[in-house]
C-alpha cells in the first residue's frame, strides 16, 4: 500500500501517488478529502502536478464529490482576498 504522507517540499500538501496505483476504500476516501480541500486554494492543474494524477482523474474525483467548479481563470477565494488587501 502507498502511504498518503506528502513530502515536505510540496505546496499543496498532497501525497504523490505512483503512476498506475489504484486507490481503494479508506485510502481513496482520504485522498478525495485532501483533494477537495486543496481545490479551495489551488487549481486542478496544480493538484495534478503535486499528486501525479491526470487532469481527468482529479476532475472526476472533484465532480463525484459534488464540488462546484470555478470558471477557468477565475481567481481562487484566497487569491481574490489577497488582491483586495493589496489595493
């Protein structure tokens, strides 16, 4: 089994899943929870880069979790708050 402990240098704090690894049961549920939480502050592409999963895999995971997707290029909530504070 693959450990879901992320390396210290990652920015999204998500575990890197080796290519071809299929997550099942509690491990899949934990990974899903982590990805949904990361989507609040990061793009799907950033999550893909950190986890090693494809864009489609992350998109399907978020969709199945019932996430409301942002429009492409739309600022993330944390980024929007920072830009308002800088003005």
